[in-house]
C-alpha cells in the first residue's frame, strides 16, 4: 500500500498537475484587452512600430539618469527572460534632446546583455503626452514626462492588463521599482501573452496542413 502511494505521488500527481495547468493556459490564459488600438510610435520614428510586435512600452521622458535603476530591473527580470522570442521588443519613449543620456544608458545595459531589442523613440513633449493619453490608463506622467510603470502592448496595438488583480482591480501597468511585481506579476503576464500567440500560430499551421 505504501509503495503504491509513493508511486502515485512521484509519477501520477505531476502528470495531473501538468494537465491542469496546460488546460488553464489553453482555456483561460488570455490577458484582457484594456484599451484598443493605441497610437503608434511610428508617427515619431518610422523605423519602429508597435504593429505586429509584442511590446513592453515605457516612458523615460527626460529623466534618464534617475530611471536607470528601473531600466536595470526591467532588463534583468523581463528583457533577459524573453528577448529571444520572435516579434518581441522593448520600446521606450524619450524626450528629444536626451540622446546623450540614452547612449550612456545603452552602454551600461549593453554590458549586461544583448540590447538589440531595446528601442528608444524620441518625441516632443506634446507628442509624448498625447501618446500616453491614448493608453487611457489610470496612471500619469510626472513633470519629466516619465513614469516607473511599463505596459504590455499586443500585435494589434492593444493595451493588455488585468481586470481582476488582487491588489489593484484593473491593472494597466507594472511598476519597475518593484522587483517583486516584475517577478510575480509581469513575468506571469508575459508568459500568458506569448503562450497565446504560440497557440494561435500552432493552430494556423495545423489549419494550413488540413
């Protein structure tokens, strides 16, 4: 009897757990759309677009030096975890005239990882404010046109987030000051949206072979 119990614990329970979580991803693993069709950064920089990309979007404004810690947290906890996925990118909006500060930040980040998917888009003050307003989030930019929060944007330029977050209810963005929030919430949500697109791709490929 004891031997049977041990076998169940070692072999059967892991399989049951796997099937449970796999089923959950397939049936429930879809991040809600909070805002549809936000503006595109291609209006400011024709070499960068949100369309057909899974984007982590941030606003550094002119406060680059004071936001280095946020960028490093994000780089270590999210970017390094996911940057090798196809169609994935980081896009940071920065105030025009901050190029030298951004170059310094890129150099420091480049010492830690391959930053090829970090994109910095320069825009004027009114352009950044109008772009941020298109998110329709319950957050705001500070006097430097910056925020510690970053946002998940899908391939159709929709803002994704949570409608039943245990702390905030509707959760539009993720606070890069908090390593715990990046680890416990943002990483989970990134896994969900990437799994969503992987499942859609597999379904499309399966449909083509029928």
